[in-house]
C-alpha cells in the first residue's frame, strides 16, 4: 500500500511537471479545439445573445454607435462598451463568425492571464492545475458560441488583476483603466475596485497608500471620463455603464417575485410596465422603476429578504450557461426539466444519439462543477488558515463576496456566477494538492 501510494504521488508530480514544461502546447491545442467548435457548428443567437446582436446591427445600419437616438427611449442602456466593440468588429466583417473569433481570442487570453496570475500569487504547479481546471470546465469553451458579456467582462477583470499584482504606479494606472473598462461592461466591476481599495488600506499606510490609491483611481476615472465623453458626443448623454440596476432590482421587488429572472416585467399588467413609456427616455424610466422597487422593499422588507435563499439556490443550483452550445443546441438543462415536468413527448423530437451526447455532457460538466464546489468547501474548511495568509486570495474573496451581495439585491441565475469561477479555480489549485497530501498521510 505504501509503495503504491508513493508511486501515485510521484506520477502525479511527474504529470504536473510535464504539463508545466509544455503548458503553452496545451494552450495551443485548446485554441485549435475552440476553432474546430466554432467552424464545426452553425452559430445561432437567442435571448440576450440575439438582443446584443440586434443592437449592434442597428448601429451598423445607422452608421453610428450605441446608443442610437432610438435606444435612448428603451427601458435601459446595456453594456455600452461591449456593444460598441461588437459594432467595430462587425463593421470589419458582419458575421457571427467574427464574434466567435473574438470570443476565442478572449477565452485564450483569459486562460493565459489566469496561468500567469496563479504563478504570481501561488506557484507554477498551482498555475498548471488552475489551467487544467479552466480547460476542463466546458462553459469556457461553450462561451465562444454565444454572444454574452460574461467572457469580455471576465477578461477585463483578469487584465486588471494582472496589472494590479505588479504594484508599480504605471501598472496600477493600467489596473484602474481595465477595471473602469469592466464597469463599462457590467457595474459589477465596482466590486473589484472596492476589493482593490480594501487591499491597499489593509496593507499600506501614509504615502504608499495615497500613491497606490491615486494611481488606480486615476486609471479608473480616466477610462470612465474618456468613454463617457465619447458616448456623450454621439448620444448627448454621459453614459459609462449599464443602467439595468433599477429593473433588475424590481424583478425581485414585486408581488410576483421569486428571485429569478422575470422576462415579462415590462409587459402590460406587470410591475415594470410604464404607460406611454415610448415617450420617456431611459433616465425617466429608470427613475420610475427605481421608485417602484424601493417603495415595494420598504413595504415588504421581510418578503424581500426571504427571497435571498432562493436566489442563492438559483445562482448555484446548476451550471449549464453554454455547455449545450457545444453540440449546437438550445436544449439546455432548464428546457430538459420543463420537458420532464410538462410534456415528456417533446423529447421524441430529438434522436437517441443527440440525447445521449447531451446527457453525457451534462453529467460530466455538473459532476465537475459540484466536485469543484465540494473541494472548495472542504478545502476552505480544512486549510482556511493557510490560504487566508495569502493577501491576494483574501482580495479575490472580497471581490466575490461583494459581487454575490450585488446579485442578491437584484435577481439571480446560473449565469451570474461566471465572473467568479476563476477564483474557484485558483483556490482549488491550492486545495487539491493539500487534500491529496492529507489523503496519502491517512492511507500510510
């Protein structure tokens, strides 16, 4: 038994060392696999992916940038930086293949950044484990086949962290700049900025604290000012981020609220409907929705708080963000559960081979997902003293905690945890070797 365990440990170390020596070959093969997926299956956008595509097409046809005058009279402005990047890309070649190639670039850059960041805050072996976990996590590959803000946002967050770790004035300026860019995609970027501030306040005093805070804040404010000013030139409004906050909060602040996404909220007879809304711009609608949400929360504080457990459940219950796209389908886990519950005969529209492959991907991916959560919980419980000595890990956990709190204020869904998954991979790259060591010691 002792010899067998010893050999197993040596083999694991040998495999990790081998992969570490050839890590960029692994990245290259992952890049080829992504290209195969993009060109193997037809890409069809639905839901938010289609909405972002249509916004970009509006701008291309009008030879302008987002938001156009007509967009100012919608309920909200969404991800202005992301939409305008789409506009620029699609002006070069107007095809969803262009977005797919851009997503491959983002996904590949994200993998390299994650490897470099883990090397910096932990070690090379942990970076190899992090990279493997990232590659095995199928949603990352599936993300190249959709048109969502999550991938772009997470890449900007990782760029910001990458420069932040260098802690020189110039790099902190860049860290703030990329943090500002992430805010221009999703307001969740503020959670990262707050985590940066807490890190500096806890670590430095006096001149060093002021210098670092000034550098990173200047970068962030600089981006917001430049980007917001450019939008003002084209739209007449200083817009630097999404204005979806009020409607997102209202989705879980009404009599019909469950904590989940509420797609009909702006339809007649629902809490977000505004009579003669077409005459009001997004700011006026925002004021109305904000007033309704706050008023309901004041009147029903207990019910609003009581939705938090269900929001947490909705956030972590599953993980099919884009896995189904790997076999070119919108037949996701939510659709499957509806079929089982309401109309089992719908399954007959799909071949046995398709259902088998889909089920295999779902089982594999969710086993990996729940195993990752299990490792994190067990690892944190067992090694929290060791890992919390790492000041950067503490900063990441602050970012995740604030982000989840922001989500719980509004509504929840499985998509909304994607920007935090890289933290799970990094932490587990520390926990997995330590848990293996514990296991081997118990077996000896």
